[in-house]
C-alpha cells in the first residue's frame, strides 16, 4: 500500500513530472532548419506499403509489377559487374529458370562466368523431387561454404544463393543449417534477385519464398545459354493442379498458370530468327495449357480429357488450349522442330494427336508418364486413370500416329505396392514398348498427400530390386524397338561431336533417339551432285545400320529439313526413295 501511495503522490503532484509537449519541444526544436530536414527524411523513407505486397484490385499481370523500392538509391540494386556463377540441377524447367534468372541479373549489371573461382555470386538452381537430388545440393553447399570461408577477408566476399524448389521446401533448414548461405529465392521470386543480393551485400540473409497465382515471367525474355545454340527450352506454363499423392511440385511451384500465347510466340519467333532449329515447350503439366489472358479467349466450353481419365479438380472452362498453342507455334517456322514435356496422359484429346500427325515439324514422340502398371497403385497415387484406360490411350495414339515413339516415367516401391502390383508394371512395360524411360525408386517427400495419409512400407532393398527388374525389362523392349529401325532412314538434328570420337557426330531423331554416324561430307539438299560438310545444327537424313537399347548407329546420306520431309515427293523420285531407303517401321 505504501508503494501505491507514493505513486499516487508522484502523479498527483504538478511539479513531479514534465509535460510531454515540453519534452518534445526541448528535443526537436534546436532549429527550424533541422526540423524541416528531419521531416523530409521521414516522408521520403519507407512506408507501410513498402513492406507488404498487396493484391491488385484490377486484373493486373505480374509483368506490370516491378520490384522497386524508393528507399534504395537508384543504383544500389545494380550488380556493378559482379560475376555470377550458376549451377543447375534437376529437370529442364530448372534449365529454363536459370535462363530467366540470368536475364534478370544481366539487366541489372551483373556478368556471368563459367569459372567458379572467379565468381562473386554462386547461385544453385535446385530440385526437390527426390531425396537424392536434395542430398546432392547439401553436399555441394558444404564445399561452397568451405570455399567462402577462405574468401571472407577478401575485398569481395563470395555470396551463395539457393534458388528453386529446394529453397521453397526447406527454407528453415537452409537458413539455420547453412549459416553462410546468403540468399534464398523460390521459383516465383526471381524478379526480386537484385534486391535480395543487395541485402546480402550488407551482410544480412535475404529470402523471398512467396508463391504466386500469376507469375509466368511472360515479359522476361530468357537468355538462352547453349553451347551449340541449335536448340532451346521455352516455358509455356508453371505450377501444377493434379496433386498426385507422391509429388511435391504443387507445393514448391504452386498452382497452374499459363503464359499468354502472344508472349510464347514472340519468344519462339526470336529463337527462329537466331537460327535455333528445335524448341522444347516446358511445363509441369504442359498439355493442360490454358490461356485466358484476353477476354476473347474466355468461354464456357470445358476442357477435354483423354477417354477414361478424370481429375481431382473441377473441369476448367474457356481459354486457348494446348492444341491451339501447338498449332500456332508449328507455323512460326516449318523448319524448326517442336517438342514438349512433361505432359499428363489425361490431356491428350484427339485434336492434339491429329495435329501432331499432320505437322511435319511437330516431333512424333510423346512422353506418356504412367508411373505404375497396377490400377490399385495408380489409385493410391491419385493419377486419375486405370491400367486399362492408359492402354486404351496408347492404342488410340498409335492408331492416329503410327510412327510415334513413346517414353515414360516409372516409380518402383510406392506405398503399399505388392509383388503382384510390381509384376503388373513389368507386364505393362513389355506390352507398350518404350524407346526411352525414366525409372526411379520411390522417395517419400514431406507435404505430399502420401506423407500425410500413406505409409512408406516397402523396404529399401525391395524397392531397389524391383527398380532393377523394371530397368532390365525396359532395356529388353527398347532394344527390340530400336532393332526394328535398322534399315530405315531417319531425319536427324546434329548436336555435335560424339563424346567418344571426334571422327563421329551425334544427333537426335524425330523420336528423340540418339544416333551416331561418321563425320563426312554428304549431298546438299538443294542439288545432290554437290556435297557439303555436316555441322552442329544441320538436319541430315541418316540410314540406320545398327542399334542398341540406348542408341542407334547409321550413315549420313544428305542434308534435309522437317519441311522437306513433310512435302510429298514426285512419283518417280518417291519410288526411287522407297526402293533404296525404307521408311520408319511402326512399332
């Protein structure tokens, strides 16, 4: 009570404390000029809006948003010729992300180096699809942080950044475990890289891991970094809505959103003008593309799926579909090959298949990831189809595109997979027959539906044994399919020298099979009496002489092009051609 009495006396006495207004005058009224300067600084500093990113009230594309901060000087986000070194891991989408990130940094005054010891900034574009991929990054970080410690006392300390899926999935672990990590940027935050690197230059860790419902980088023209320069990746969409139970992609790359048709066509045209001979359209679920960027594209017609397939989400309506985009891209340059990956089997309505069959420059190769041959496992994976529906689709594809080559993905040892389920996968591999396969043992990922609802109950040794059996079955069937191509003539895009010999060249067929053939001059396409050297980026007709499960060997005959292959030959010339050069055998 005594303490309360003293407090009461303190606050009731008119002389015990100084009014706040008097204190304020005493601190700030040294001069009117200083007060004016202080007020000006406050008004020009960051406001509340600088620390939040609001949702636009109108339909505004991300391309119109700029990562500008008025409280930074105009030149503070410039790279000032600092050198950036990129390391890219994982899928082709990460290759394209690297090109986008580099385009952004190049605009801001950075330089690129291919030598790690010259780098001021090291950026790892990462993959999180499997545990092994992540472990590779952890090991690489240990090497880089050791290198960084040696350079801490130098005039320009090295900055290390993690970009992409692993940054999104393991943000907390990366920041806490790797104390020398400077920058984290998710797949939708590459525009913010100049600011993040500026913050890191000040000695702070900087991160932006926000996922976007809009970001497609439609206004960013990637800087295509290819040694040969004859092929390029073009991203047409980002994210995925399928929510397969084993897959981490929806949680690291967000929801599906498609890049506007006009933006894609602009990039393809630019690549054609630069002499690129092949483009690969990229997306997590590339053939579910749907452009609704313009009002004229809106509509009520629902998305068409392959027969017998379904989705977890409601049918989407309106927009330009994948067949529309593929049609327009194929017309940009009839001599430029067009590929696409990675699709989902549900998005192959007949109009897409007929378009592939009709256009000479759309490759007759389809990636058709099945994952398992067991309907029970497919249900647990939430793939939206049965074994029977998948095989019906394969039959439909081959009836429309007889010369098609197929590739696929397989996962061995998924949750609850029995030996009988595994045997069904082996039988499907043998029944379909694939030229190319991507096979992996199942790796449980956090955040996925399987992590929360299923049990990873197949022992590691069993997974590995089943994987080896799947690989063996795939190679046996691939060897048979490739052997059937011996004697045929294939259009090959030359990639460069063979890895084993400078006297040989290698390239890819329309079906994406690797072909090796001797380096020698061949007939020019315009006049067969003249010969010309074969260089990287050339199209040549190659007669297949031998094969294995992995590649083909042949003899180059003459220069050619996709457009020449799509045009019918005169009758006599066609008869001569058929008599000497058998066409591709359908398998």
